[in-house]
C-alpha cells in the first residue's frame, strides 16, 4: 500500500465502516486534500476492482484495493480532481460494470443555520431539507436524503437501488444536530427507499422516512422518491382571493362543509380492498357533486398516509405523504387544484395528537424515544395504544409546525381540522391516577401543547393569510378560537360537540318525551357566542352501533324522514357554520363503513331522493341569504320568538344578516301533530314569504305548505311579541320564512 495512503487512512473509522457502525463516512470516504496532494477512497463490497475516470473520460486511474472487504484508495501527489469532478468505475466478478459519481464527494446541504433553527423549533421550511429530494448538483442527477436520528449509532439509506444493503450508503451526521444527510447520484423519482438505523445498542431498524412525500401502497410501507415541484398549479387567483380574507370576514362567510372519506364515498370495485378511484377521478366526480349540492367546503379524512384502513386515517405513519391508495402526490395536487377551480375550499383532517406504534413509523424511531416522551405517563395513550408527541422537544414541535405549513404551502390546502385537541390540552386525558404527571404548576394542563398550538396558529396565519385551523375540542376550554395574542389558542373555528350531543339526544327521543328534554334543544344558545362554532354531525356519529342519522330518528319510515328533514332545517337555522358527513344528505340507512361505498342506489327511492333534494335546497338558501351566517357570532344575529312552550314541541326564532332586507324566521315542529291556522309571534309588521317547507312533496312530504298564502303580520300578541301571523304547520316539519324588517 502507498505510504501516503496508509498514513492518511483513519483505521478506527475504517473498522467502524467495515463493522457497519460509521456515522461520519465522509471523514474516511470521498475526496480529501492531503498536504500538496489528495486522497480518494471508496467502499464497494463484493467488487473486483474500482478505477477513477477523469471528467473528460479520457484518463482512468486504478484504485488500490486496500482490503478484501472492498475498501479502495488512491493517493495523488497533486490535487488532480476538484470536489466531485470524477467518476468511479466499479467492476464486479460477474462482469458487470457500474459508473457513477461518488456520493461522498458532495458537500452536505444541511447548514449550521438549518441546525440552529431546527434546534429552536423555528425551521418552518424543514420539509425542504428533510426527507428525499430529487435534484441536480454540479450536473449530477440524484436524490438528497436527510433524517433526524440523534440517538442512532449509524443511519444508512437503503432501497431498490442498493440491494437494501445498509453498508453501501451510510449517511453523514451533521455536527451535534443529530441530522444525517447524503446525496446519492443516479437515484431518481420512483426509487423505493427506507432508512436503516443501527441503534446505540446495535439493533437494526428499518424505518419509513418521517418527512417522506410518497409511500408504497399498503401493506408495503417503504417510501418512494418523488419530486413535488413539477406540478403546474392553476389556482393563483384562488390563493390571492383567499389571502384577502381576514379572520373576521371568514367568520361572516357561508360554510357548508361536506365531510368525506374518499375511499368509501365511491369505490371502483366493491369486491376489492384496492378498488379505489384516483384523486383525479374524485376531483371531477366529487367536485361536480359538491357544486350540484351547493356545498362550499369539503373536509377530507384519511389523507396523510396510514397503514390500516380501519383507522380511517387517524393512525398516521407518514405525515408528509398523501395516501397512495388514491394515487400520487401530483394526483392529489390536481384534486385540490380542481376543487378550487370549482369554487370548493379544501379542509384536511390533521392528527398531531398521537401516532401509532407500527414498527416502520415514528415510534422509538432511532431506538430511543424521539418523537414521543420516554416517560409512558407523558408519552403514551393507554386507551388508544398510541404514542403522544413530545410537544416540549423543539425538533418535534418543528416537525408538527412544518407539517401544518407543508399541507397549506405545498398542497394549497385551505384549512386544517385538528383532531382530538382535548387530548393534547389535558395531561390526564383518558388516564387514571398514576398514569399521568402534573405540569410544573401542579396542574393538568399540557403547557407545551398549548404553546405549540398557539404557535402553529400564529405561524400559519402569518405566513399564509386566509388559511386557518379548526379545532375538534370537546371540553369547555376557554378561548379556543380567541387569537393567540389574546391568550387564546388561536384557532379560527371550533367544532360544537356540545350542541351535537344534546341535539342528537333530543332528536332520538320519542316525541311524547321531547317536552321533558326541551333544554337539550335550547341549551346551546346559552354559549353559542363563546367561540366561533361549526355545527357538526360527523362520521363519529354514524359508526360503532350509533346508527345512521335516519336510524336515530323515532317512528316508522315516513316519520323518520320527516324527523330528519326537521333536524337538518333546525341545524341550518342555528348559529354556526355547518358540517354533514357524506351519506347523511340522502339519508343513508346503514352505518358508515370504510370498506364499502355509500349506498347510492338508495337514490332510486323517492324518500331518499327527496332528502337529497332537500339538503341541496337548504344549502342554496343558506348561501343565498346572509342572515343564516353573517352574524353567527353576534348577539343580534339570533333571537328566540317561541322557546318556552315545551308542550307544543314548536320553536321559532329569527336570524338577521347585515341589512334589514331578507331576514329569516324559522318555525320547527318536533312532534307529529299538525297545526292548522296556528298563530306564531313575529318580529315586525310586514309580509312573510315561505321559501322552504320540509313537508313539500318534492322533498318527500305531503305538501302541507304555505307557499301560496300571503302571511301578513297583524297586531295580535303571541309568544314574546305583540305581532303575529297565522299559518299551517305540518307535523315534524321545518319552515323557513323570509321578510324585510320594518319598524
């Protein structure tokens, strides 16, 4: 062996390389200055020989085989090659020859400033560095890989391009940040990879990339290299328009949300667990349906990659990858783009509250608790069998903050609905005594999670005006939708779980007993202005033996439909934005299952088709008259007229918009008793016009409406008013009247 080469080699690092333990391979491999000369080394196990080719390809230099394990080196007395301006020619015993750039001759891309921001939790663009990024460096095409694994002994990129051999591409650790990185030439989009991690105890783990952008179709779980920068967006006008809408204006805008699980909305092949439509097909089918039905928003559940269909997407293993069940990242971008073109805002369910224990996922990522807290009292949900993110660790907080931004900035998502916020806020959530640890003040509030939620909401709003977050929060935590600057959590909207539970309980009760439970119908108005609420009847209410919405309704078939139409009418009139889960709009009879399509064949039946037409009409009326939404969060926007006559089963109220024109009065009859010539109080002396009646024949009713009647108020005391009108009220019905206010 050349003396210069022998003297240069760090034999400790050499032993680590051969034993598969090296975490700084660039200190041994690649191109290195040595005095006036240079040393180039490489590691090519199972090879017969390696030579170096000049940039011109005219000159080659045979490298010395230092050991039979496949370590090669060569010393040049002068600096013959600059940086990566050479190629390695590897010959194998079977005659195969491979020419490639040397991955250890390229400078790292993860900078000290990146590391500083990451350690602070403020590297919001970290998704542009972490993960796998196809790129061209100095004319060489390849992929740059980076992963955070501070407790690992060694990390390698393995894939279908290197026979999944962890000894071939060990990554270079970046100083004290715990980030490993490596640019591998000739690895192009479509390549399949994982990270092979040797733990500090010598165990070998195969982990999916936490920042990976595309995954194999289940049950396979490796990542696929993909370029997220090739799609040509067409929604610039939409994004610009979105950016012009501030928090206050957003709360005064109509929101009728269709919650949707793509895989079971419609399936291409019912008898196959992989018979899904593509995102692009959904973009047209679902988009057209939403427009036809009058919805303004679609909320997608189960988009971030997950392994088990039965989790519905709430057990996420890859937070930066749209599920491959329905296509590629470009396909999903097309979906969002087309939704915007059709005037539909896209809300994505986001799950920062917990993650599953799947072996390839985030749990014990580098052999130690990394994304989760090591103390099971802080890091595990005993009821769910999942891990809790360590919100107090800056790099983990950065992972989540960056992920929220990723979906908004890379995929143009309009809003994120944050799942299970209550479980993040309370240290004792779902735990018994002894299973949790109090905060530094002795309380049960998760101070780190609170700070993180405030930060995410602030950063999202600051970087992407018009984008926002929605909280699924089921407790009475104060200020969920108050700005973080005012000590609130900073969400723009909160799901009104209290209204949902009370209202559904009321609607399930036999009409005879409703008078004893009248408060379940009216209580929500005592707190409706405490937050910016969304009224939700979500997927959680039509699974696990809870029955479908139609199944919850009392009575025989006709009454069930009438009850449900009344329920939807009341919901539309109640203050708050609106959300219905798919299938509820046409009275799905069976509970929802992720394994099958909705029962679209029901639309051949008049009652189901009538329900669909009714919801469509409700949506269109809701959007047309701003009284339904403009003052959702203002006291002036709602007033009870008839509320304290529980025996009658009838409530009436008014909704006011931004002008005195086209105000709304609603009459809801929750009992199967017809009221002909019934007098109800009204807010002013004017004419009232019936614009919707749930008993209309076209919706499946019997046609007992007031659409051909002039409803002119007179000075006759009734309910809480000295003015009233007389009209007919069908049993189990909702009536919407419009009027212009007059003093």
